[in-house]
């Protein structure tokens, strides 16, 4: 999708960064986040001309996509889960992955803040997609347990996603 770079720039690109005394980064981005912790990373799956898909993670510091090496069976399970919700076709898939420790390092009982961040991120993606003329459809699923299995982490979990295009 040609406008994915614009979408990610206007929703998630780091505009300002500061190292805090706690050792965590505070970042300013277009989408609001509790305490500037931005606990959600964005997985991007672009369709290929050969019908296969790879998964990348968006790097908001340098505005790049970095390909992830993942287990093929876990990747296929997530693709199948997504396609069961809404036919993927040639759409770009975005899944949001929470790192709750980023928020819990600043706030007690931070779980609701992570969910609010997920809602704000999805909202901003929909709003900016509309402005850019990109069709955006939330998937209505957190992506679990598929996202956690794909990334192999006990502290990482899916908090929603959408199809673009």
C-alpha cells in the first residue's frame, strides 16, 4: 500500500524524545498516550505479489519497517484468524501489540491506561486513513492468543488491529 508510510507518519512517528531518570523513554507522537509511554507497537503485514505475507514492526524513531523472523505456523494461525474475521485479500494488516510494562513503570493499576492508548491509536488510524483516502476497518479482535504466540512473549499481547485498503 503506497500510503502506509504517510499513515504511520501521521499517527505514530516520534516527533520528540527524552530519556527519563527512570531509564524509560518519553516520546511525543501524534497519538496521545498516558505519560508519553506509548506502550503499543504496530505490526504491519503487507501483501506480496506472490501471495505470501511477512510481518514487520514499525519503528517510530526512524520511521521504518523492520521485518520480523517468526515461526511460519504462528504466522499462518494469525493470518487465518484475521481472514476468518474479514477477508484479507490484498489489504495491509495492522495489529497492535501492548508492552504493558512501559505504562506500569509510571502508573499503578495501569491496565486501563494501556487499553485507552489502544483505543486512541485505533481512532487516530481511522481518522488519518479517512483523510488520506485509505479504507480502514477495525477487526473487532484483540488478536489473542495469536499475537502473543507469534512474538513468543509472556509480557506482549494483542490489543486490536485493522485492515487497510
